[in-house]
C-alpha cells in the first residue's frame, strides 16, 4: 500500500511518500485486519530488506524505495561502488541482454552491493541469474546513482554494455 496502491485502503501519500501512521493503522484495521502500532513498529524494525521507515517521531511512515506510484524521496545522486549486483530469473535474461535493465513500472532499477542480496531477490522469480553491473564505469560515463535509506542502489537504466553475467554455483 505504501509503494503501489495506497488508494486501495483509502490513504493518501505526500509528494515524498509519507502518510500518517494513525490513519494507516485505522484504514488497515477497517479492512478486517488487526494491526497496532507495536506490530507495525516490529515490522519496520525487523524487515530484512528495511523496506519501510518512520520519520523521527514515528508519526509518519513511508516505503524507502520500490514505488510504482509517483513520489519524490528526495534522493541525492551519489558515487556508487565500482561493482553492483542485480538478481533476476533466467527467463528474463534474453530480454535483459537485448535491452539492458529497465525500471519498467518502478521509479528505478534496484541494485545491491552484496551478491547475497541479489541472490535472494533473483531466486524469488525462478532459476537464479546474477548480473554484475559495472556501476563505477557507468557513473564515470554520466549515469546517476542514488542510494535509498535501506542501502539499495538505484539508477534509471543499465545498458547492456555495463552488464556481465556472474556464474552462480
């Protein structure tokens, strides 16, 4: 709801993706689910992907990245590590090797600093393929990168020439 369809439960997000925690809890509970602040706080704190964040006083919440709706997370361009990784499924490889990595219906392409994270992401979609992204070279060549609050690296597109298939054991 915080990344894709907030209207489904009747919440609105600010331009920066924030919504009121109490309103979120009220709307979720009105759908027949039962969640309180303590459970929400546990979800945010224990999520292995750290997908969500509170503001300082925990009165607002938002997704850190991965939106398919228009939000401005206020990210500032940064110099990425020389190599980043992207996990995907073998069934998508031909398309990727023709077109590169595209953001499709998301705001950005998601990349990770650790192969283990890319493996987790890619394994969800089928037979795992890990792509090495020559992000340092991309950055030198003028591509912008952003790092979300939860450490996911973001860029608009990764052309094929910056990709290398990593053998998975």
